[in-house]
């Protein structure tokens, strides 16, 4: 029997489509079957977990707070609708990090939130708001920071109109020329990451503000570091500092006698249990020296070494820190201005102490040493680690001082902090008579925090600078600030 040519052509067109349709149906059936197997497996695991929890907690109450069902993922027509996995809230348990034993407290500058800690502890008072889990990874990220506006009215020339740095107060007049300034340069952005690894918890932090030199709001890097387990590397606060002992001030600079330095360093924490720990660090901070010769230049010959012992408890903390430095300078090869070196170092003792049910606490600290000016708030950048005499000998300068702060909570929303600080630099005949001799810093504020996300405060500051010659100058500043937090 002869099949018509027209029939053969029709079959040639329709048969491949039928084969493709059958193949597509088979593929969809297989995909549906795999989805059903996945759902059955997940259901079995959930039932097993619920059964285990029920066996472990037989005394659990019969009623429970209802939870919203997980949203369903939108599916293409003909596909199986699979419930989405519920979002996991960030918590110390979820991130596998220990909480800090220190009592929680609010500070206006939040600098202690950016400090590294043993075992990557959660900073005191940090509720881990804003962390989210990157899909398909074990990495948690948080974009934080705040916007802050400062307005300052000075009774005279304070030297630095943006910060209250007592070592910058001029001695020669300007006391009756009042000044006003307003800026938002302390506004900062913080990117923080946490991840649990086989070698321990990894924490990464990068932060900036706008106190840089590139214009009135120049970008400035504040922190860029990572810590794996108890090993820290990067750029951030010196291990010689104790950020928890800083008073709660609106002023950006803070007490002039407290250590203040951001450095590149490598650091190791040694937890000893019961809240005790040792800290060992090698840091880079170039010598800051005064010269008589035209070709003399400081030389970084060795890292600065820090050894600290620290105790943390629910009442507060206590930290003793030691700093060892090697200062050196050279002259040009064709110069006869010489070269020399000297060993320098110092000690610091600081802490916090909280009491009562209303959250009152005290912070304190004292330091002393020689050749450590580069690590002290009022003296950093003034080239007062040491001085080279006309014979080319490097003489190390002595510094010592202390600070005290007390915070009282009037209510849950209102608090006040009073602070006092004094710092000395030794008298030396080699120094110019206009060089720093002593500074005094005092501050008292009232802060209103009606919600975690924003705060307002007003602060009265007083600063006094005395020079080597005995001449002095002082100034009052009235400062107010409004701050909006991004994630609180």
C-alpha cells in the first residue's frame, strides 16, 4: 500500500513535536518528583528535631505564642510551591560568639563598639541589630554608623574649631572674640562582617568619618581590620588603649590625658578564663621628635610592643597596659649632625565600675612614661616623644596624667556625665618656651535619648593650656549635638 506524499510530510512535522512534548513531560515529572523528595526529607528532619526538643523539654508549657507562617516562594505555573526558609535573627548564639560580661551602657561616640575583643566578644550593649545572613554563605554583614551634627559656641579662640583639643588652645589673646561653628564631620559609616570558620570566629570591620584633610569633609579611614579567633591584624585602635574606660562626652576628642592612637598592628589575645586575659601586640607608630639640625629625621627602627593584662566582670573592667618603644633618628649622609637612639616606654592603668540598678558607672585611668607622647590624646602629633640636643644626643621626654568620669542616669532616657583630665609634660631647657607643659580638661553634659535610634545632648567644656614658660590660656565651649543611628 502506497502512503501519500502529503501524509508523510505531515508526519515528519508532527512526530518531532510529539517526541519533544513527551520528553518535556518526563523532565517536568522528574523535577516534581525531586521536589517532593526534598520536601519529604525536610519534613522528616523537622519532625525529628521537634521530637528531640519535646523529649528534652517535657515540662514545656502547653500553650505557645503563635508565629506567622513562612511565606511561600512564587512559582511558575505547573511547579510545586515550596515554603521559604524562615529568616534567622542575629544573636550571639546564631553567630557563635560569646557576649561580653561587661554591663551594657550607652555612649554618644560609640567608639568602644569598634574595638577588638578577646574571642570576638559582642561589645557590651550591642544587640546585633542590623546583621543579615548573605544567602548561600555563612557570613553575616551589618551596615551601621550614624549621622551627627555638632554646633559649638566658644568664649574665645579654642585653636581647633571642630574638636576640643586643650593642647591647641592659644595663649596670646583672642579670649574675648567669641566663635561659632557647626559641622557634621563626625558622621561615620561602618561595615562589619562576622563568620564562623573552622579556625574560629572571623570578624571584619571597616569604618570611616569625614575628618580627613581633603576639604572640609574629607574622607578619613578610622578602622580597617580583621580578627580570626584571637589573632588581630589591620589598622585600628592601639592595644595600649582601653576604649571601655572612655567617658561619655559629646566632644569628639575627649580627655587629653587618655591614650589615643590608631595604628597598624598585629595582636594576639590569650584568654585565661574567669574574665582574665593577656594581650600582646606589635604596632607601628613612628617616633615624634624635636630637632635642632636641618637634616635630622626620625627613623622607625623597630615596632612598638604592647603587653596588657585585663579582667572583665559584671561590675566592670580593669586593665594594666605596658608600652615599649625604640626611638631613633638619622641625618643626611653628607651631614655632620649625627644620629642616635633611645629606649622609651610607659604604663597605663584604667577601668570601669558600675553599680546600682539605674546603670550609674565610673571610668578612670592614669598613665606615665617617657617617649610615649605619640600615644596620648593631647600630645600626639606635637613631636614630643623626645628632643635632640645641639650635640646630637637624643633625650627622651617624660609624660604623666590621668582622667576620671562619672555617669548618672536620671531616668531611662536622661543621663549626665562629668569628666576631668590633667596631663603633664616635663620641663626641659631644650624645649621652646611656647611648647606644651600642662593641660586641664573638664566637661559636663546632659543627654536625652528618647529612642535607641536618636540622641540629643548639650555639653559645657573648659580647657586650659600652660606652656613651658608658664604662660597659659583657657577657653569655654558650649556644644550641642544631635545624632541619628542607622540600625538601632
